[in-house]
């Protein structure tokens, strides 16, 4: 597969897309917290992969780390503009409830809220730690594959992952001590953060 990709074999590249498009999309979604941004990052990832196919090492295993490494960079770029939009949306008043929403539409709204909350908790991590956490815990790469994806030593992967786990554990522990939810926007943010911390703690458990 590596030799065919390096040689510009379009059929091999189509197979590569079919095999890893979902994984690339999911990784980008975890890092951006936005479906449209994730789709764009996925498209840009495979476009960049095609353009840089000759950089693929001739020997090695799965090309998933290579693709997720590119996706991490694309998601990072997308987050630069996304952060400003999220801040604006967070300050906007919540829309009034609309009656007779279809179950599917209501489910999408709930999914969007859940994604935003989880992404918000991940946003409390350093960018480098968040990327390692997403690759190791969510994407299922091992330390060596994550190091390959990000171009960093394995020891750095271990330390960043450990720091990310510790940060999320402290977040969860601190929020679990909140006995009652205060009124107002601050209470809403804390309750959402508690939900996200608990979800992420289950993901790492």
C-alpha cells in the first residue's frame, strides 16, 4: 500500500480513503467540536495527503498515524477561526423552545450540545496535550503511532498523555465537590463542565 500510494496509484488512494475517512473525520470532530469544520478538515487532510504522498516512508505499517497527523494540523488551523465564533455564540441568548420538533431534530440538538460540552472540557487542556489525548484515547493509536503522527518522541507522548489525564481528573474531582448548582450563567457552565469531565473520565477508564 505504501509503495502504491507513493507512486500515485489512484485506486490505492481510493482504498485508503474508504478505509480511514471515518477515522479522520471523527478525529477532526473531537478536536474542532464542529461537524462542518470536521468535514472540511477531513477533505483538506486527504488533499494534503495526495499532494505529499511521496513523503510516505517506504517501509512501515498502517498509514492511519500519517493521516491523523495531517488531520491534527488541519483541525488546529480550523480552531483558530472557530474559537472566535464559539465565544460569540456562547454569549448569545439561548433560542426560545419551538413546539412540535421532530424526534430526529431534537436528537441532533442534544448531540450538538453534548459535543460542545465535551469539546469545551478538552479545550481546558494545552493544545499539545489535547492532540495526544485525542489520538491515544479516542483514535486508539498506541504511543509509537501517536509519536509518528505528531513527529515527536514517544517519551513526549507519554508525558503529555499523563498530564492530560491528570488535568481532566482534577477537573472532574473539583466539580464533583459542587453540592448545589448556583443560579445564573456561571452555574450552567459549571454543570456542563461536570458533565463533560465525567464523560471524558469514562472514556479514559
